[in-house]
């Protein structure tokens, strides 16, 4: 207990919660007056805005200092003294004017990492305090990762890292991993960003992204992640950063990642946790999963073929006509 209190006390000195203002209609963050302690802080300065009636809840959530502490592979100094704006809204679509609006009811939070802004939806079951903290941590991780890498990071790593930092992995979704990784002859990592862009089974994409980032962390711990993020911040592409930090190629990493997932979340692992009662449900899900994967494979194949044709057409337009014979 004493160690935990010491951690919270040290984090308290690094984080300033600047203000909580009612925001029936969002205002431009640049118009807000930022006030806080004159002493320098080592963490971000939080400017919190809430819909009327949500001020106390917003204060309770943002007072939880562990949200910003101990991001894997990201030093606290990355966001030291930088302002982060947080909205608490009943309806995220009301934030359209500031570029954070989302109308889908299943979206619990959204982040604009480049501008260090995030928003949480507070309605219905999402008023659950622990749930809000998890969503808050997830979106905060997006902001921290962007700062640590300079934004030079693939979408799958962004989503996987945010899931890892927020602890939202659910082993009950492990069956999706089995079917997806059973596919052969193509790179799963290269398909992940396509899945996010096209909306092809996004839940599977999130889970795959989490396990990929978890596999990266297993290679060198938090210090390895910190070195990888620094390499990306220096402008290296993902493959070059892997070779620079871990001495392996992207293809070698993907093979290790597949083996790790299949070994860690194999069928015996899943069945030992579902129990006999859920065995029938498991087989039903398996059947549906096979049908879904076949459908997704066709769509991904079409996307790859379309991208190949577009790249080939672009190369043709860039080739100069050969000189005519004299």
C-alpha cells in the first residue's frame, strides 16, 4: 500500500488538471483560458470540458492519476507540460465542429492524437466508472504514442498499443485469432490497416493488433518498445526500425508473432476457459467464423488486386515515351 501511495503521489506532482468547464456547445480549444499551478509539472496539463451535469463525473475520472502513468515504452517526459484537451459528452456528434464528432452509438471514445485532444461518450452503460477509465486510458494511449513516435506509426500499432495500455484484451475473442492465423500465404500485418480502412471485421483487426504489439513488447520489454518508438520518431519505416532495434525483419517478426499467438491462445486454452456448457456455442461461433473469414478473404484479395492495378497504372503514367528512331 505504501508503494502504491508513493507512485500516486509522484504522479500527482507531474499532472495538472487545469479546468473543468461546462460545454453545452463545444468551443475552440484555443479560446480556453488555461490556469494551473505555477510550479513546473512533468506530465500533461489537462483541460477538461464537460456537458452540463457531467462536471463531477469528469472530475472523478480525470482525477485518477494512473491513467497517464506508466505507458509501456513511453517516458513520462514525452508529454511533459503539454496541454491535452478532454471532452465528456453525452453525444459525440455534438463535437463535429471541433473534428471529434462520431455518430455511431458503439463508439465510446475518440482521439485526435496530433492535436492532443480526446473525447469520451457518457451515456447509458458507459456511465460505468471503470468502463470510462478504460476508455480514457485507451484514448490517452493514442495521444502518448503519437507524441513518442512523431506520428510515424501504422494504424494497427496505434490500435494495438492503445488496447494493451488500457488492458481491454478479452481472451474470449481468442477464437478469432485461430481462424485468422490459420490462413496461409499472405501477410496478416499488411492486411491490418486495410481492415481498419474498409471496416472488414474491425473487432478481429483490434485483437490481432493487440497481440502484435504484445509480441513486440515480449522481444525487449518496455525498453525495447521505447527504442522502437524512438527509431520511428527518427523517420525509420517499421521494417527498418525492427532491424535497427531487434535485428529482425518484418517477415521474421510476423512468423514469431504467429507462433506466439497459436501457442498462447490455442484451442486447448480456449476450451479450458469456456467449459462444457459453452462447447456447443463455441462450435456455432466456429462455423460462423469460417464463413466470415472466407468472405473477408475475398474482400481483402479484391482490395490487394485493386491496389496492385492502381500502382501499375501509376508506374505507366510516370514512364517517358521512348525517343523516336531517326
